C-alpha cells in the first residue's frame, strides 16, 4: 500500500483553517493518520517511516497529513481539544507554545507512553521536555543545538570580543556579520538571545531553568540575563545585524547568507535545510556561538526539537503507539534523513552532533550545554514577547531592562 503524504492546503484562509480543523478526520480501520508539519522536502523522515511501517505491516495503511509549520501547531491544539485527533502527531517538545508537548500534556490531551520500550532510554537532560517525572508523553525525534551557521571556510570568532570585532569588520567591507530576520514569526531573534544567555546565565547557574519554573528567580533580577540582553544591544551597536534586520523575513535572511551579503547566522542545527536551499552548492558548518571571552564559560543551547505523540483522543491509540515504537527502533536511519542525530542515543552511542556541526561535539559530549530555554517556559506568550522585545531593541524602542521586566510580568508556572 502507498503512503499518502497529503499537504493539507485547505485553500481557505488561516482563520477558516483553525475554525474547521482543516479536515482533521481520524483514520478508519487499518489506517493510521500521522499529522506533521511540512518542511518543504518531498520526503521527510516520517514519510520514510510510514512507508517502512506499511511494508512491515501489509494490512495497515499510514496516511501522513502535512500542513505548514505555524498552521500545524495552531490547528493541532484545536483538533486535540475538539476530539478530531490524528493517531500520531509531530510537535515541539517542552513548553514554549500552546501546542508543544508539555503544554498539551498539562491539558490532559496526550496519552502516557511511559511503558514504551524506548521510554527508559530518554536522556535525563531531555526527560523534562517530554514528561513530568512520572508520565512520558513524547518520543523525542532529533537532537538539535543552536550555533553559528556559516559557509565552510568562514572564520567564526572564538570569543565575544572577537565577535564584535568581526561585526565591525564586516560593516567596513559593506556586509553584515549575521543574517537576522526580525519580521513577525521569523523566530530568529530569540536564537541569538538564547546563544548569549547560554554563556552568561547557565555557565554560572546550570539549574536556572528549574528555579524559574519554581518561581525562585526572575529574569530581570538575574545578572546573567541582564548581561545577555545588554550584549544583544552591543551586537546591534556594532552593526552585527544590519540596519534592516527588524523588518527582514527569515527567507530573506537565508538569501543574504546564501548570496554572501551576510557571513554567518545564529540558528538551530535543524534549520540547515533552509540555509542550504538558499545556496544549494555551498557547504555549511555549525560552530559554537562565542558568548563569552573565557572559552571555559561558553555553553551551547541543546536539546530535542520535535517529538512524536499519541493524542489522548486518538481513534486507535494502540496503533499510534505501535508506529512510534517502530520509528524509535529505526531512529538512527530516520534522523540521518533529517541531517540530524537521534535525540535518544542508540545502544552503541554514536555522535551527538551531525557531521556539519562536528565543532559542537565536544560541548555536547562533555555537558557544556544549556537548555533550549523556552522549552521551560510554560506561557507561550513569553517567547513571543522575548522575540518582539529584541526586535524593539533593534529599532531603539526599548531597553534591556524593559524586555526582561515584561517577560517576568507574563510568567506563569503552568501552561495557561
């Protein structure tokens, strides 16, 4: 039987898509419906897994439904709450948005997968992103880290002072050091903020995220967070991002890097396909972001990106679990199709970073990391405010203290 990868381009406007659930019908007998976001590739790892699963189970059909990323997350929350759930869905792990694993689990919208054969192998550092200490709600698919994306051969600075010098040098050459899209929904500014905070906050206090969840600390009251956001302002003043960064789209930022108008970008490793699409013949690498002058204080934000879940109201939760278990058994092959490495290491270990990000390997292996911070932020408005606050800083409309105080004002310890 054939995998039916269908891009759910419900031709209606986004509002209609959300109201109607965009055809979120569940599977029938012998059919598993898997809902994922469309990453633009003809075949993703989930498509390959669906095809392999059908070969192993000729009596079953896997239908892969695809929607654009933002629409997928918005519609998924509505579908799960309204009882129009797929059997399996891909979403982001942790908190951070309304349809991420922990946010959905807090609303009792996900099945508990703790008895799965892979559940006991989830690394301790990822456990809080896919579970609550008792239940396990998602299989974390690919590992990811935030670093400096650049064409091979680009001299990536090794210190924060060197970074500012590189920014000034690029301006003198008529270019910018860092491609950055500050346009709404680009989600690029917070990657820079996370890369800075990894070294200024988590080098001194690795447990900061847990303390914030317990309301023991704040953003504005933390010296590391104040330094991180202030350094974003220093990067702006050094010309690191260019004058038009606030209104630049993510696609335009990718073109700037691809065409050589920008030298580098700060982004998650899982975004490599976007940069590669802008320069198909180029070879890209990912290096640590130099968030400090002392190399011993540099930390790399790292964690899992996406996770596979079984909705609590899935029409056939048993088949959904069976599909995820199958994916987990072959996770190394499927992660390779995504240009990544598995978030759950195999029994024989293996690399912690894909080949193009080999420079991150010692940081990941030695634990010189920080969490992907919004995965510990229950209120989805918080990451939106962090992004918008940094964009306002680009245009001189706000100050670092205002950004952090506004984030504290939005803080909630549970998903709203």
